[in-house]
């Protein structure tokens, strides 16, 4: 049932009643409890410092290498400025692996020397 009221007609609340089904029941407003400090939003945990992460990773790697009888050494290549990581067999002193490889270090050195020249020569 729809009640239409013309704009010029004044109707009081006593003159009009809506069917009971048309009026939704409204629950009384709940009294909001004051916010407690424990209910405050918790900020996400901060990420560890990148230097701290690197330190922890290096310690874990060193421990692993000790267990496998290997030694890890870091150095800086003077010609290129690249960080070089070498892994040695602790028992024999033999170089097991270099990162980056000697070939890559050589290529970086040649590129650095040849920067600005028109030709590139890669000689071993």
C-alpha cells in the first residue's frame, strides 16, 4: 500500500500511519564502552635492519661453511672495485669457487679500461 501526499497538502503524524510491516524495528542504541588502551590498533612489527639481516646471514653462512670444512674470504678487486667472495677448502687451502668468476672480473676490468673508446678488445 503506497500513500502519496500532494505537495500542497499538510498532513500531521496523527493523520497518517504506516502499516506495521513497512516500519523496521530499531534496536535501542547500545552504549559504546570507552576505548581501552588494549583496544588501540597495534602497528605491524617493524622489519629488521638490512645490515642486521646481512650480519645474521653471514654468521649462518660462516657456521655452515665451518661444518663443511670450507672457509669464506671477502676482498675488493682494486681494478674494478668489485666485491669478490672466495670459498676455500679449509683442509687443502684450494680455491673451490670465486664469486663473481675471474672471467667476469676480467671483463669488468676491460670494460672499465675501454670506456669511451670506439673498439673493444677482450684478451685473456
